[in-house]
C-alpha cells in the first residue's frame, strides 16, 4: 500500500551476484577478555557482538576484496570481462596511494575503470549509488565491493574500540534490468566534527612521526555516545527519506539490512521507523563492525538464511565517520 505519492524512482538495475570473504581467524569475546579488561557480558549487552573475524598477518583489504569479488562474479554467472567498473568502498586501503580498486582489478585480470569510495561505514551505500547510476546509463555490469581490515587501525590495547571491529569483504555485481529497481537513495554528510570518529594522525594534516607513534594518535578513536546518537538519528532520517520518496510505508519493507555496528543501534532505528524486529536483519553478532563491508556481508547472510525472496523490498541504511550517512531501497530479484 502506498503511503505517499512517489517522487523518485529507483534505477532499472538488479543485484545479479553476491559474494563474501571473511578471514579464517575468529576471535570471540572470551578471547578478547584474556588480553583486555573486558568481558563477554559487557560486549554482548552493549553491542550484541559475540565474535569477529580478524585478517591474518600480511592479509590486506585488497586480498579480501578480490576474493569477495570473485565469489560475486561466480554467483552472477559472469566473468570479469563482463565488468566495466570496479568500485571498492573502504576506509582501510592497502596504501594511501594508489587506491585499492586498481589492485583488486589487476588481481581479477581486469583493466576496467577502478576507483575507491571512502565514506567510512556508509561507503558501500555511496558506492551502490554511483554503481546503480553507471549501470543504468550504459555501463552494464558494475562490481561494488565493501572491504575492510579495521583491526589494523585500532589500538589492540584500547578496550573502548578494540572489541567493536572486525575484518571482511562483501561484493555485489549490479546489472541493468528493466524489470528491476534499485533506489531511490538518500546520501548525506556533515564534516564539521570529524574528531567524533577518526584517526587523528597518519594523513596529510599530521603525518606519522615518532611523536605520533609514541602517543598512538594514528589509531582510531571515537566519542562512543555521540556516535551512537548520531547513528540512530541519521540512519532513521535517511530511511524515512527514501521511503517517502518511493511513496511506500514501512509496512512495505520486507527486510531492513542496516550497517552492522551495534545491535542496539539497529534496534533503535527499527523502533523509530516502526519496523517489527523480525524484519531487522542482524549479522553484527558474528561479524562485529566491518565498516563498509558490513552491508554486503549482512545481505549475503540474509540470503543464506532464506530471508531474501523475489520481489522483496529491502531497506538499506548506514552511518559512519565523516560524518556520513545513506539509505537506499532495493527490490530483490532472484537470478533467472
Ligand atoms: N569492556 C568493559 N568496559 C568498557 C569497555 C569494554 N570493552 N569499553 C568501555 N568500557 C567502559 C568505559 O570505560 C566506561 O567506564 P566508566 O563508566 O567507568 O568510565 C563504560 O564502560 C562506558 O559504559 P557505557 O556508557 O554504559 O557504554 P555505552 O552503553 O555507551 O556503550 C559503546 C559504549 C561504545 C558500545 C556505545 O557508545 C556505542 O556503541 N557507540 C557507537 C560505536 C560505533 O558503533 N561506532 C562505529 C559507528 S560506524
């Protein structure tokens, strides 16, 4: 049932394939409690996280991304030769220069357009927005990969952040399809307070030197409470905007796949929207916060659990450092 008159349609694009790569090593809350002043009980009750995957020494973001992309192409029944662009959403690139996407493209054997999107934890939705536009306007099959090794930029001795993050990658292949719809999207950013969630040093503002290493200011820090409040309000705001623009109500949403930072944030967003909890997909318990990888990982997880059906309306929403936020509506189509 339509709630309002639609003002924006989605792009005629569908997800043709989904693929993931989670590092082999699983670190449980009890494992962390052996080396940090924390407990399984604290982590579970504050975040819903039970375990996370951690990249092996030497395993970088592009390694995870390439594996997820290969799986997504296999899933779509396509080869890399079919792909015209490769977008990697990441905030933990292999190197500052070059971007991670060209490395992934080379690994896949492609000379297609390849570029990174850094919108932190919202990066995958930003990447999808760009890819949907490209795919719908002549570029054909486009790969979007969310890939992160957040555990590399977190101080392992800082319990306030070390327990929250995990590593992983998820990828989708978007293809044009006149019978499908991806969007509308709503994206936003407020960069007036970057220190709410950031790595203070290690960029051009303050390059790494001996003092930075001594104080550890190249590690990620955040004001958890402020991040929490903004995450809830911005994700709900983005979600309301896309529902309104699509002219549908929350009762029309079959599944909500939000950025998997914290189960309490997901619950609070669902509650603000009036969305029943059984339509809120949770994967953060097993993945931790994997930033730009969290939505494709959760989407694949939902499909594995039989929660995505042909024609379903899926609401995506994310929030991240920047601040950045975004939401989008996907009509799920089973691959013919
Ligand atoms: N184990 C045990 N205690 C911890 C801890 C840990 N891993 N991390 C912090 N604490 C302590 C703090 O030192 C503080 O102690 P104090 O009160 O003695 O100073 C206390 O726990 C804070 O507890 P509380 O205020 O109840 O925490 P919270 O309910 O605000 O939860 C977060 C903290 C970080 C889980 C929560 O703010 C959050 O999820 N924020 C968003 C984080 C996020 O998702 N970031 C990425 C967004 S993309």
